[in-house]
């Protein structure tokens, strides 16, 4: 037995499924997870001494690579001053300012502890501001695990067998309207049938939780217009895309101004952080100024703010995003060539450093398209790549993330591994 196997066997006795978040259990690909020992740069090492080039990047946060020195130093220095205050501290003000600098649609922002909390709170604000009950979401988009958003919710829910979660009474999702992504007619119909009832639309503007797919030409503009016309709010869940597809997220890359935005992952530099923000008049419905309640004992935590500030400063002041575009191109071209050489049909889809390889023949525009991909082939590919020392997310419905720490040599080694593995598929 390897040390990972021993730890997993032990873990199963204490933790449901042996994991603290379901996709980590490898159910989407079969087998068992390895246990991490440490991570640095683009690499992660397991407790048995195996080394992997990592494309999971702790599911998105590690855009600068693991254990970036600026983040580690900032967290250590913050810890020396105390781990939590429960009363305002300066780093919270600096963080709010920095988020606003990076994402101009954000006029006011509140910090929370996860992407789930950010999305849950944003829809509460939208409902409170508009005094309307209904929320439109899209199938395949994941907005965390709050009850009313856990409908047709992407990767973890898809591969762990419950697209709609147990433990959520039907009444709790009665006001959630689920539509296919990239389908304008469906949105127009929903507004017609629910006139005056729709508080807002929440979406991943570049979905990354059922694989990665892009909004069709004009689709985001259409959503901006139809929400405005109907007095509803447009909510961009940029928990995955924020600070990644560009410093200002999808809204900068595509030039759309949402009313509210949700953040997580990168904003915490690897610590548990989320945030939601947007128009000042909308955010001002929050307590203590307004009637919409939202709170958090550890929100704005000084260690978390220190890590997040350090990460965002590096992103804002450097050229990370330009470099990531070039790395993304290199990886995508190499993987496509490897597949072509092996005669395996693949579709690669990408926004900057966030990409996905579908074993499919047709481009993917929504969840139904993503479901057409060959998942059995993905399982073989995943395990083949792992054996070659490349760690991909253990699900056919996850994005692969490049970081600033991935070198061209890492990318070329990954392509070489893919050439070997594709031959065996
Ligand atoms: C990861 C993710 C969330 C949930 O964030 P957590 O920090 O895991 O709660 C919400 N929305 C999107 C788009 C995500 O990718």
C-alpha cells in the first residue's frame, strides 16, 4: 500500500467519502486521490514522493503558481500581528480599493469566505434591491452550493450523480429558472412568462464548470440588454474567471458591465476568500445601511486579506496575463497536434489560461453539447497523464489552469506526455 492509499483508507473512516469536497474523491475518473505533501510553483508532490506538473492549481486560485514568495511572506507577516480581529482593519480597505481598481464595474464590495457565499449573497442583494423573487441561471453553470442555486450545477454535481442535490426541498428552488446557455429565445421566453418577477440573471460569463465554453457572439450583450429592459440585474459569477481571463475578468475581456459580480479563488491568493460587489446603489441595500442581511465572523480576515492583496498586486503590476495568453496558445496547439497525430478527435476550448479538452467532434456551446463528449476516453486520458506526471482535474467537466509558474519546458513536457497517452486511447 502506498502512503496515499493508507491515508485515504483512514480518511474514509472519518470524513464522508474521505474528502472535504466531492470532486477530490476521483469518482469522475475512478481510482483514489493522492494525498498532497507540498506544492511549489507549477508542481505538487504527494506523500509518496511523486512529482506532478499541476494543471488544477488548487482549482483556480494558484494563478501565480503554488507558494508564491510574495504571498507566503505577506501571510507570515500578517500572522505575527494576529489571525483575526472581528473589527475593521486597514487591509480590508486596501483590498476593496484594489478590487475596484481591477474591476471598474465594482463601486462597492463586501468580502466573504468563499465563492459560494459570494453568489448566495449576490442573489439575495438582487432580490432585495428589485423586490422580486425569481433568478435565472443556466444549466452547467456552478455558483457554489447554496440551496437555491444547486440546480443543474456542473462538474461535481454531474459526476457525483446528483445534478439536483438531495436535501433541497423543491420549494427552495421554486424561484430558480434554469435555461440552456447560449440560447437567446429561452431567455426571452422566460422574461415573457415571468414578467415583473425576475430579480436577475446569474451566469458564469465564460462557463468553466461543465468544461469550458464561450458565449456566442453578442450573447453577453443580449443578456445585458434584456436585463436592463426588464429592470432585472445582471450578475456575473467571476469566481473562476475573475483576475484570470484578464485582470478585470470576462467583463473586461468582452467589454460588458454587469450590475453585480462575484469573486473567489484568485482573490484569496490560496486562502478562503470570496467577494461580491457592483453598483453602489444596489450594494447599499445591505445591512447595516439597508434591509438585506449578510454577515461573517471571519469575513475580511487579516491573513486572507494579506494573501489576496499580495496576489492581486503581483497580477496588477506585472505582465502575467500576457504571458499566460502565450502559454495557453502553446499548450492548446501542442495538445491539438498530439491528438491529430494519434487520430483522436478532440475539441479544445479556451479563454486565456483557462482551457478544456473535450473528447468530442463538435464544438461545445452548452451543457448538452458537453455531455456528448466521450467520458470513458477522458478517464483513460486522465490516468495516463497522471502516470506520466501530469495532474489534470479528475473530471471531464473541469477546466485546466495554467499559472505564471508553468515554463515552456513544463508545457512541452505536458505535450510530450499527451502524445504518449493519446497513442493508447
Ligand atoms: C468555484 C466556484 C464557485 C464556488 O466557490 P467556492 O469557493 O468553492 O465556494 C462559484 N462559482 C464559480 C463559477 C466557481 O467556479
